[in-house]
């Protein structure tokens, strides 16, 4: 009996340990995506009239947990958007209903099919820059130095650039903004 008790105790201790490890895992800094370094706005003046009203909707719904840069500059197209928008919709607290998701999907499908023609350029992101952003917890924290058109070349952020970089205009809420 005593042996059993000790075994149970040991088991509990191991479990407590693993719980702690898991908690530490979830406390990790949020993931940073290369797309986060690109522009966070879209000029919709060249969009079909019926898609333009989806832009403010997209801005409201899709910048709650990360900046709009992530969807604006992602390499997804066509049906990918159905997959990812629905994935986002099902995240706790997204506040995105099916009807709005469908509007955003159509909007992003048009954008990804036409954005190069509309003047969009893919952000150039080096591994060093990405690593610095992941250490800092967001792309905005280091994107000031990257935003000068030298992102790829001079991807050695100075120690102080991550500190002094103020988030660029209107990039929306930061990662804490989720309701
Ligand atoms: C409730 C929080 C939340 C909302 C709202 C949200 N996202 Fe996300 N998004 C995340 C998180 C967290 C990730 C990181 C990857 C993951 O956990 O799926 C992410 C990742 C992404 C990615 C990258 C996915 C990949 O794996 O490459 C895209 C693209 C994206 N979001 C687009 C959107 C769009 C479009 C909307 C609006 C329809 C949206 N997000 C709304 C939380 C959110």
C-alpha cells in the first residue's frame, strides 16, 4: 500500500512538472510571420465597387490579434483564404460570423489575385530580422529600421532600434488587443 502511495505521489509530481512545462510553452512570445513586415493598408480605389465595403470590415475583424500586415502580405490565394479566414473565425473571441467571413474571403481573394498589378511588393525579410522580431515579440518592434527599404540588406538591427522603434502609423492593435 505504501509503495502504491509513493508511486501515486511520484506520478503527481511528474504531472505537475509537465503541466509547468506546458504552461511555459504557452507563455512563449507570439509567432512573427514574414508577412508582418509588409504594409498594413490596402488602397481599394481600384477594387470593384461591390468589394470595397469589405475593406473596413476586414480592418475591424482581422487586426484584433495581429496587425493587418499579416493577411495583406501573406502568400495565400484562392481557396487558401477560405481555409485561413475560417480558421481565424473559429479562434476564441474573433467575433467574426459566417456572413462577414465570406465577405472577407472574397475581398482577400481579389486582393491576392491582383495585388501585384495594384503595385504591391512582397516584403523582403531576412532570417536575422525575423529572429530579432521574434525575440522582441512583434514585427512592429523592429520594423522601423526595416521600413527604410533596406530590410534585406542591413538586417542587423542595432540593440537600441528594437527599443526606440515606435509602431508605425495606424498599424492597429497589438497582440494584447484581443477581446
Ligand atoms: C482571435 C484572434 C485572431 C483574429 C480575430 C484573427 N487572427 Fe489571424 N492569426 C491569429 C493567430 C494567433 C495566428 C498565428 C497562427 C495561428 O495560431 O493560427 C494568426 C495567423 C494568421 C495568418 C497566418 C497563418 C499562417 O499559418 O500562415 C493569417 C494569414 C491570418 N492570421 C489572417 C487573418 C485574417 C484574414 C483575419 C480576419 C478574418 C484574422 N487573421 C483574424 C489570431 C487571430
